[in-house]
C-alpha cells in the first residue's frame, strides 16, 4: 500500500518530532521521534514491515512491538484522514 499525505495536511519537523496540521479543520498532531520515523517511512513508500524494521534498527524494540506500533500509527493517521492511499 502506497500512502501520501492528504493535500490539506501540512507538516513541519521540529527538534521533538513532527507536527501535522489539517488545514480543513485546524486539528493538529504532534508525533514523537519514533512516530516521526515511522510516518516518514510510510509516506516515503515503505511497507508496514519495512517501517517496523526501521524502528527495530533505531530503537530497542522487538519485531512484534515494532509492527504493532506501526500498525497503530497507520490506523490513527488513516482514521484522522491525515494520509490517503496513493
């Protein structure tokens, strides 16, 4: 599945992670460093498994937890309509 950022959503990277702003309704989300890594991997074309592998390579987390974290973030981003399938 290829994802892209919804056209109404803008992002800014900060020293603490990434902030996403939905221009349609003014809602925003702040992603911490691990969520930022996952977010950029997913919108950059990585699969869930590839994003989980990046988490495991960067943080001390095992495969089941990394995959669950990626899936949970992905579900939240889709539910909030921050990302869409390309």
